[in-house]
């Protein structure tokens, strides 16, 4: 016991770090069909993002979220905060679309359309154009500082910051008309909130796409952690054909791997070098894999150069790899219960939103009782209640509305009320309702349900649409 104690005391203390130091990933450029698909997604998403604020529609931007006036314009739609249900439906559509496509083909969103992937791709393209491909960037980083290195690093940062600021400016253009924003920017007269969001969103783009990159996908994005809940053995994922590829090893070009008792993999490491998250796909499916298929393009290119069939790394399913299923057999397994449920819910929500938008009344009404005067007696024994009524025109044309009430015998407005609202205008109006003395005497005191009928008039003065809102009329004791 004493010997063991003395031996332990003589051993030097050892510190074990629980965290591995981050190793910078130098992703190599690659060519192939999936790279083309990825760049097609980059172009499509960025044309939409950068272009929509500049597209005019009815004399204003096609998509504009005016937070100050609480109006949201999406092409012909004019939405108010009361239309919050559509935001809920949009989030449900996004969620079930993610579930559906993930169950069918893995992380398609992450690999091709996620903003983190898209802007990382743009920033890496700029980096390659200024600093060179993987070997040149590694050599440049290892070299001591010099005027040439400073010029390359500074030029890259200047290009990154320019793209990031333009992205932040475009983001702010969805909340402030972008032409007004551009004029204010050139005049150095941006408001504090516009300045904050341009700089904040630009800084986030610069930091996430320029520096953090794969760390956002690996450590910050929750999707990487729960994606496996949507995978099954018939989900298309990036797969390495272990049966065909192992045992791996280097060999001469055009040589027969069977003769050398080797697999098809030549252990070139290109699949690792092109991976934006730095994983080795030959170790199997990993949560860091974003499904971009860069390793597929790299491996197919190497197989073509050495005269071997492509597809050593490919989109496949676990069942397909183990059972050797053909593409036709894999397609037969697509319509499985999980996918059918996700698809059915997705179609149901889409149909419900479409029908709701088609049947949506183009104006909205809110009614609030005047808290300062619940009920009062006026001339000739009539009882009066006062309300505040807000009418919101959800069209981009001038509209006229009339207000009526029902629910108690003899209930009337003291004077006819007609409101004329301009395009997308919202207005509060004070409305008085009265009931005659005989009704007040015959009906018990307290609150009684009534309804307001707000009618939208056409050009001839006839009722085009009407909306009914419930409220209460209070009779005093």
C-alpha cells in the first residue's frame, strides 16, 4: 500500500483536455454534376433573395414587411398582424417539407439550399479566386507575413465584407423600400434601425460563411442532432460501397484491383479533401455530413481517371447497399408509410392554406369596447354603449364600408356610418349603439350578445362582401 502510494506521488501530474483544438478545413475545389446542381441552387436562391426587393408590384416592392405600419405585402396579398395564422401555416409547411425530403433523400436542404451552405459556397469561391486552391491556401497560411500575403488576405477580406454588407443591405430592403434605403445610404442618412440591421446581418454573414462555416453545421444547427429521427434504411444518403472499395490501397493506374487483392478505393483522400465539414465518408454515415455530394464528384472523377466504374461513393440507401438493390428497386421503396404520412400532411396543409387565401375576406375588423363609458342613459330614456371599431382594408384599392348592428330589439346607430379607406389603410372609428327605453325595460340588466355587420360596397353602392363580428351590449341596473 505504501509502495503504491509513493509511486503514485512520484508520477508527474498530467492534464487532459476535454476539448480538441479546431483544425482549419481547406476544402479542395471539385467538378462534377452535383457541384453543378449546387451552384444552380446558389444562383436560384440568390437571384430570388437579391432580386425580390427591387421588383415593383402595384407601385411598391413585391415583398415588403412594413413593421411600423403593421402591413405585410407579398405580391397581391396585403396581410395584417391578425393574419398571423398564415405565418403559422408557413412554418408548418417548412417543417413538413423538411421532414418529407429528409425521409426521402437525406439532408437535401443542408447540401443545396441552406443559407449557411449557399453563402459558404460563395465565400469559398471568392477565397479560391484570390488565394488559390487547397495547396496554395495551405502554403499561404504557413508562410510568414509579407506584402504579397497581406495583399491576398486583405483583398479576400475586402471582397467578403462587400458581399456581406450587400447581403445585409438587401435583408434590410425587405423591411424598408429598398430604393429609399439606397437613397438614404448614398446620402449617409440611414436611420438607426436600418444601420443596425444592415451591419448586424452583414456581420453574421461574414462571420458564419467566412470563418465559422462547418462549425455552424456541426455545433450550432440543431438539425444535425435530430436528423436521424427522420432517417430509415430506405433513405437516400451519401454512402461508401465498402464491399467494392475495401481493402483500399494505392496502385498503378489502369491496374486490376482484383489481381492485387485490393478493393476499388485507391486511398487518394480526395473525398476527405473536398468535404466542407472535413469528414471521411468511408467511415460511414456521420451527423456532420450535410449531403452536398462533393465526395461523390471527387470519387467519380478519380474512378474515371483510373479506368474504373464510378459509384464507389454515391447516393444510396442502407438496404440498397446491403442487398445490392437496383435504382428501380430503390424507387419502389420510396412510397413507404413514413413518407406517405409526411406527404399527406404536407398536401393537406398546402390545400388548407390555398383554400383559406382564396376565400379570405379582403378586409378585417376589430371591435373594442370603450372602457371609459360602459353604458349610459341619453335623451328620452335610450341606453347607449360606445365602441371603438378598427377597419383594415386588405386591398390596394380605395374601398367603402357601412356598419350595422343586430342582436337586441330596436338597436340602432344614432347616425348612419360609412367609412372610406384608401389602399391598405387601417382606421379606427368611434361607434355608438343605442336601444330604446322599452327594450331596456323588457330585457334584464347585464351584458347581452350583439353583432356588428360591416359591409364592403361596390361601385354601385351595393353590398359586395360582409363581415360579422360579435360583441356585447351592457344594460345598466
